[in-house]
C-alpha cells in the first residue's frame, strides 16, 4: 500500500505547491509586460493549465510505473501509472477550477484558502485522494485485473474532463485577464485578504488621519 500511495503523494505535493506558487507575485512592477500584451482569458487559462499538467503528470506517472512495475510486472505497473496519471489530472483540474489570471502577476491574498478553518477538510481530502483511492485500485485490481484499473482511470478522466469543461464555461463571464486580487465580501476577513502592500498602505493612511487635528 505504501508503494502504491507514493506517486499520489508526489502528485499532491507538486499540484498544491504549484498552485500556491502561481498565486504569489514575482515582481508587481514588471507585470505591465502582460497587461500590454493583449492576452485573452482563454490563452492565459490554457497556458496555466498546460504548465501545471506538464509539471505534475509526467513525474507522477514515471514514479508509478517504476515503483509498481518493479514489484509486480509491467502490466500492473502500466495500469497503475495510468490510474495515478488520471488522478493527478483530476487534482490539477480541481486546483485550477477557481484560478483566474496569469501566474505570478496578481497580488498575494493571505488567508484566501482559509486553511486555519478548513484544515480538517483538506486533511480528509488528502487521505481520500491517496489511501482511499489506492484502496479502491487494489479492490478493482483483485476483481478485474489491470484492465479494470485502466477502466477506473477512464472514469476518473471523465470527471477531470467535466471539471475542465466547467472551468471553460465559467470563462465566458470573464471579460479580461484580471491583474488585481479577489477580495472576499465578508467584512470580518476583509482585512486579511489584502496584499501586504495594500494593507500597509491602509494602516499608514489611517495613522495619518488620526494625527490630523480637528478644527
């Protein structure tokens, strides 16, 4: 079980790490290059999507093929690689479902994931994605062999395709590539969803207004 889970753990680390990385601005003063390039929302979404798939999926399938193939043969190793690849694609689609814009060009939004509130949900999702998915694969492998695992991967790929279509459908409502941060409407957390620069400017402005004497 530990050998079979390893590729999925790698995919979770790569996909989640890359999703966090593209949300952090590299150099805000240099984003004018993209703002003046007339990049459409479809082009930006396709580029981010292809980059994540190329970074995440091939290493995961390679690790899966080598680990399972070395222990149980080429047939099971190939089926396991296809299954893990399908799950990695599904995870990438989930990670990009709400992402808009060009990587490294938007202000950072601290606390946007609400990890301090939803950590139990994230932990449960991680265990389901890794150990539960592998448990399902082992069950299918015992009952239907490597062919059944490939069919299960096809079902997972169908879910990934549905999420891809949903993201493309939602792009119809996006007129232009966004370059500013998305702030939550909740007033309680509004201050925590500003970038560090905007938050510092707000504090400085408030301090100056408090020092102005009343008439």
